[in-house]
């Protein structure tokens, strides 16, 4: 039974990874409206963010927010994107993760920069008034 649960979790994790990669491709398309693009930014920012709503070191609850929030946001944005476009982007996303790492890893730089800026502003506001 545990083996089956573990296999199911691995399958779901691969699907989530594929969907996240496909959403980065969907975001670049000019034929997608602004609302899905805003939700995609939130999804990718949250997925790449080192800061979670519930910190991961809290047993069970720490990973629960990732297991609930991300899939719900992805489900929401998938409802807003035409299936044909999503299928095309999923096919294109398969090539992104060849050799175990994305070809365009530098897309994470803006997210890390934003979080570093936020941490800097918080520290500055708390300690250097």
C-alpha cells in the first residue's frame, strides 16, 4: 500500500513539474489574456519562492500548503487556458527538462531578486530606522 501511495505521489509530482514548465511557456504567448498571466506569475513565484505561507520545517503542515495551494492555483489557471494551447505548451515543455535541468534556468533570477529585495527592506525597516 505504501509503495502505491509513493508511486502516485511521484506521478503527481511529475505532472505538477510538467504543468509548471508548460505554464511558463503559456505566459509568453500573446494569445493568452491578462488574468491567466497574472495567475501564472503568482503560481511560478510561489513555486520558486524560498518563503512559504507555512514554513516547510513545521511537520506535515509545512508541505501541506504546497500540496494544496499550488495544485489549486494550477487547476484554476488551467480552466482559463484553452485546452489546445495547453496541450501545445505541454509538448514544448517536455524539451525544457532534458538532462534533468531546465535549459533556461535564469528565469529564476527575477524571483530570487524580488525576495532578496523584500528581505533587505524588512531588515532595514526593523533594524535601521
